[in-house]
């Protein structure tokens, strides 16, 4: 029963976090001159508008059952790169806005843990620590996962902006076969993110060996 409650709570945090992630993409695109997300009603915190059946439901359940870190994504917020200012850097800025929003959430809730005693007997503080830690950890996980430079993840947008023009063929190959590389990464390499996430979490929260 306790495991079921923990899972449901983590899924709730994941949905909240991926919605913030996608809305950040939309507002970044809007700031750069593209109103596509606004026109399609995606600049909303209503989770129904953002749920992707595989990325928001199936993948998180699979990753939880496999004993790994919960990962997932929402339905991508649409944007038109041709409308964006800043040339090739426009899509990159839109791309990194999502992970940046997750890192901000991780910082807000993670730094709040520095203000409470971890050995408190207060039920309220115990629950607060659990909630804040979960939100911070999951958002760090989402941020680092999305910064992996494999299409369609956000890190690929930054990679493409940094690529020289004569590497266009490499970009096409990555875009064509990126989904297979991503599935391989999720299946075999995603656990490598765990020590990075945990180190970052401990650095932010100053919790040392508590987690």
C-alpha cells in the first residue's frame, strides 16, 4: 500500500514537472517571436493539454517497475522555428528553457530543505521533507535526461546549434535514427544519470548522507 501511494505521488509530481517544462518551452518561443503555442492553447498548466500516452503514462510506469529512476515527458509544445528570432540559436534557447525550468524547481524545493531540521519529530516537517525532496530529485532527473543530446530531447537542439554547417548530414542521421538511440539510452544507459542527479541533489540541499 505504501509503495502504491509513493508511486502515485511520484507520478503526480512528474506530471506537474513535465507540464512546467513544456509551458517553459512555449513561453520561450513566445518571447522569441513565435505565437504557435499560444494560438494552440498550450500555454496552460492544465495537464490534460500536455499528456502524452507513452511519455507521461507508459514510460514512467515501466521505469518505476524496472526499479530505476522515473523518467518521462509530456506532449511537445509546438513552435515554428522559422518565426523565432536569434537564427539557429532560437530553437536552442527554446530547447533549454524546459530543463532550465526543471532546474529552477529543483533549486526552489531543494534549497528549502536547508531550512528544516531533518531529524524533527514533527509529522508536518517529515511530510514536507519527503515532498520537497521528491520534487527536487524528479526535476533534476528530468533536467539531466532532457539535456542528453539525442533527438528529440532538448539537448539535441543545443547540439545542432553548435554543429558546423558541414555536419548537416550527421544532423539528418541523428534526426532520422534518434528515437532508436533514445530507446537504447533509456534501456541501458539511463541509470548512469543516477549518480549525477544524486550528487547535484546533495549539493543543492546540503543533505550529505541523509539521501
